[in-house]
């Protein structure tokens, strides 16, 4: 049987994705009740970070420990992905010692090259193209608060970045309409837009995007590696700040999400995370639960080998 990876939302069927987030809710419930559940005893996750991280590292590391396994953190200083040793060679060696590998990187091709040679599941912890683990958490959060997202309307405000690309994939997989409001020249990747067809609409006006939206999401204006563009972006994106007033233009039961870290006073108004419509803290915690469901599904339980 060929090994399964999680590099994109498109790697699974819609049913599998819904199953994953429902399982995330079950695992969250077990943890809240203090139930010990350790199917991944003696299993080891290797975590390769080319980009800094708070939530991705904490959620994968804590998740593995809670499932009875362990995680090894490899910082950019500890690995040389793409610097010297070919990625495929590193994948062969690392996958002979580990039970799964999570990679947070720049070029998405690093992930696909690694996965091609890996004997164990590879998980995309974020690439320049996509951030699918975050979308699992976002979809779990919506399900918990509002039920199924199928047929609903989602607005993405700001940069058409990797998060926006993953929202486009989610729109296809979870069957919702997505309206993206971004400045000219900052549209999401044309490849993803082409796949999504009529499901996704790109507009310039944030108010047009949020009209009737059941979920409004945004992200920082300058992502890691774009610091040199920050000032220019600041001026361009100013009209795209998400405020309480902007949310007032959305559906009455709208939820607001942000994958964090947030820059208050930039992409969101200073008070937005305190608004009762914001579920950003639940969303952040759900990284842990959704990824535990993913790890449980991908990593072979230890007791199969007894």
C-alpha cells in the first residue's frame, strides 16, 4: 500500500476531510474530559522548520506527546533542506528512522520532492503555496460553532496568499462560496482560481466581499519573507482592514477568524479579537485537535507491530 501524505486539501475526499474534523472534535472532547488516549506510543514525528512557528510547532509537538508518541524539532540550523544534500536523499534517510514528517518550508516543491522519496507520511505544515493544516482547524471551528459550512458564504479579506489558496481548496472540498477581496496584483494563485471556477469570486471592495458572509477571515499583510515589502503593502492594504463595522455588513451570525499571529491596528482593528463574533482563540486551539486527528489517521498505531 502506498503511503498517504497531507500536502494539500485536495489529497483527500470531501468525506474524509469531514471525518477528520469530526474526529478532531471527538479528540478535543477526550482531552477536555482528561481521558488518556495513546494510540501512537513509541511513534516519532520529525518536524522540519525552515520558517519560524509558534502554533504549528506547539500543536504538532503537544499533539504527538498527547497521543503517546514523541516529536523531534529540527530548526533551519539543524537541517539543510535544499542546501547541499538533495531533498530526496534526506527523505530516504529520515523516513527510515521516523514514523511521519511534518515540513514547514518556503517552496512547495520541497514538500513534493520529499514526499516522493519518503516511506512515511509527509504533512505540509505550511508552504508558500498552501497551509492545509490551518484549514482543518478553521473548518473544525466553524462546524463547532455553526454546523456544516456547505452552501455558506465565506469572505477572505487581504492578501491572496497561501492561506487564501487553501481557502480556495476548502471551498471546493467543503462546498461553500468564497469571495476574495484584495488589491490589484495581490490575487490568489491563478492555478487555484482556475480549478475553483465559479465557486470563487475575486472583488476589490471588502464590503462587497463580506455582504451576506457567514465567515470572514484574514491574515497579516506581509508574510514571512516579505518584510522588505511591508511599507508598500501597508499603504496598499489599508482599506482592507477588518473592523467591527465591516463585520456588521456581513450575515448576522457571522464568525471572524484569523490564523494568527495578528497585527492589531493593521489587518484588523485593535479591538477585533475581543469582538464576540471572533473565534480566533478557539481556532488556534483547534490546530492541536485537528492535527491529532490527522496524525492518528496517517501514523500507523504501534500495537500493529506487537
